[in-house]
């Protein structure tokens, strides 16, 4: 089982992932990070771990890993 | 489909929110890893936003004087012909200050790869006009818009180099997942041309610069799709197998 991991401390709030997500699983509702940027939140029920957010993110916020290897 | 951050990107970069440099950094890192060239790769950067890379990018990097990255890359390649050598430059760096170095590396068909980030201005120094600034585009040194009767028309490097005997030329952009995938393919072909000793390869990438364009990142991508691409058409110009 694969899972989307969000590294919020890297996020700069550009929203490229939100407009490119084919399942509209990402929203700008995550907590504000240490640099003061709004961050994203994923709806795990909608996410199909396609990897598009990983590909469009300029700040390497997303990784898709096996669930047990998330640490 | 597992997606893990490349080991070359060992620390977060320092580029502005929505900047395309971050995506290009990742694409180059992935291509080098896929080709098993990440250990021996050597990068030449000059001055500009690319000069933030030596702190954050995990390949050997030489920082040269402003504009001279292509000449430095040529020197490295001649001394170490088995290593993958590339220069990573912006449009102001490669096409204004380093125009001579960029052109003569291409004229001699030197066996290097040039990654050219075109964001239509000098990004790091505060958004001054560069040779690729669009007609009527406002910058800090053209506050009423670029006057082409005074400064000449925007420079299209693909048309210039299309007349030369070089191995590979392509122009991509980063506005959506489709274009990012295509751009990665172009970068891969450029490095393969170098590996096959075919000669000079250049990939120009139209990149959003939200900070200096005064736009949100999403509007900057729309601006590339609607305006910039009409001046700088995308695609493979030479060596693409057409």
C-alpha cells in the first residue's frame, strides 16, 4: 500500500499541486509552516498516489512511499 | 509507483515560491540518476538564480564569472571527457553577458549540455530587462515596457543556433504535468547526445518568475501559456529525430 507523504516544512504555497491534481484530493487547508506559508492537506480517500503532485511541485514537498516505510 | 526525492537534492533549495528552477533541478537530478551519471557529473554555473545551486545541489559544481559557465564547462569537458558536464544558466547570464561564450561553444560543437532557464528577465538582481524580455514587458529597467525600436526584438536562441551544426536543441516549459514530462524527455535526449559524443546540446526551458513578473504562480503559468509561448514556440528544433 502506497501513501502520499507531505513534507510541509518545504512548502511555499504556490498551489501548482492543487490545480494539477486529477482527483481534487489536495486543498490549501494544512497548517501554516515555520516559514509562514500556507500548506496543503490531502484527502486520503480521494488520493490515488498517481505522483502528479510530486512531479509538479517545485519544492519537493511530496513523496510517495510504501506505508510501512514512511518514517 | 514510488516517488522518492533524489539524493542529489539533499537539502531544500532557496528559490522563490512558484519558481521553475526547483522543478528543473529535480528533472536534471532524475535524468542523471536514471543514466547512472550522478556520481561523475560536473556542473558549471555562473551568476544569477543558478548561483544558489552550489549550496543545495549534490553534484560537483564550479561557479564561474558572470556568463562564462559555458566556457568553464568546455574546459572541464576537454580535461575530463568521460564525465557528464553541463552548464546551468539563466537567460540573462547565457544570452546577455555570456552571449559570446554560449555561441562559440555551439559554433565549435563542443560536447557539453547547456540547461538554459528562460524567465524573460535578470531574476536574481531584481528583474532587469534581458535579451529575451518580451515586447512591451515591464521590467525595472524598462518601466514603460520594452521598446523594440530602441532595444531590438526578443532574442530567440533556437533560431540563432538552428543554423549551426549542433547535436540537439529543444525548448520546453513547466506549466503543467504534460509539459514537465516532455521537458524531462528533452533533458534526457540532451544528455544522451553528450554521452554519444554527438556534440553540443541545449535545452531552453520557459520558466515562471512570479516574483519579478508581479504575478501569482498560477497566473505566471497562464502568462507562459497565453503570451510567452507565442513568441517562443515549444518543441525540438534539431536532433529530435524528425
